[in-house]
C-alpha cells in the first residue's frame, strides 16, 4: 500500500493498513463477546473500562527504506489491557510471545546438539461446576507434581516439559468448566523403541493414580514429528496448541456477565503456562528480526482509532 506524504490531510475513508488487520480481527471478537460489558458487570467497572479501551488506538511509524525506497509501517505505541487470559487481542499477542519463547528454547537445545523426541500429552478430569474451578485446578496441579515424581515419568521425560492450561472447552455445558492440561514432553531419542516408552493405557492409569480418581480419565498422547501438515509442521502446530487461549472468544461470548465474573475470580492469579526440567533451564535462542532501524528513515506518524468494526485514520503528522 502506498503511503501518502507527511503533509497530506487525514482521510477517514482511507483503507485500514494491512499491519492492523490481525489486531482488528481480534478486536472484533472482543466486541462481539461484549467482554468489556461482562467485565464491568461481573467483576468491576474499572476492569470493564480497561478492557474496553484495549487497542482503541494505535500509532504507527511511517518508514522508507534508504536503498529500495520501500514504504512500511511499524507499531509505535498503543494501549493494551493485558488481561491475557481472556482478552482476544492480548491473549493472541501473549500466545505469540509464549510460542516464540518455546520455539527459541527448542532451537537452543537443537543447536547445542541435545536431541530429544517430543510427545503431545493432554490430561483431563471430569467437568466441574464453574465455582469449583479453582479447587479443581489446585488438585490437578498436585496431581501433576505426583505424576512427575513417578519412576516411569523420570525414566521417560528426560528433557523437561512445557504445559498450558485450558479452563472451558467450546462444547462445555453451561455453568460448568472443563479444566485440562496440554503439554509438550521432551523424551530421549530412543524413547519409542526402549523400555521407557509409555503407551496410552499406561498414561491413563498413571494420571488416574496421580489424581486419586475413581474413574479412567480421558487422556490424549501422540508423537510430534517435523512433518508438515496443512502448511505447518507438527512441532509448530503443537506449540500453537499449548500456547493458545485459556478460553476461546466464542466461549466467552456464551457466558453471562455473572459467569464471566465467576470465571475471572476463580482463575485470578493462576499461571496459565509452566516449564519444567531442562527446557526450563536453557535460554531461548533469539529469532532473527528482519527489521534493521538503521536501514530506514522516518516519514511521519499516523494515529488510527477504533470505530465501527475497523481502524480509522485520525491523524497523520
């Protein structure tokens, strides 16, 4: 998209920049779910105002490449509510950062010549009432620690883990929560052929015992490879799955203000993600940034404001 000169007047009909399209998509989900209203009514007006103002404006630097004269925009400043568990905009940004960190740690292990296989593990328990969510999550955390202390875990999971928590599924009945863990486990390169291998049925029994359950819980376990599937390799897909929303925007849309308030209070202060073992200790390998500020010159600044489902140009300096 061509960028007008610095002195051109602001145009309310100017197309929304491509750089803002993803944010606009998430902002629409925030509005559709009426999250600010539900936060104000279910928690407190201050939180509602904070969420309602999230990305209500974004300022962009207008840039030109010194050699190619290519024009570009980069985010200069904005306001974020940082309600990372529930705000679709902030949750998506947070997921990108968490995914980047995890990819960096996996890359650092690979660069150091440390070879691990990866498995994707999902651990669930039966649904609980929404007002019992915090209690259930506490029990699951204790169960996870018991699981890590087992001999079979220590033999198998030699490289550590990354774990994410989801609170409610898209099909969870009204008034209930469906807490479950998604985890990437690093196992030895000989895991699938050696005595440390744990099959699905054994994982079920290990989780049942760790949780002190009187039923067989639903457990999912699968091998992660570097094969590409639907334009994304399985490692990237697994990382994205673990680092995604704790509750999807469509699920929040179904909640009443009272239910959202209860969900917010039940999960307040709880960590959504956790590292363990060697994966927790290694420093992530930083991904290269294609942008070099020394190769660009500033042309000006734009201010874009949110309104009627899109960003509108308010000012260009």
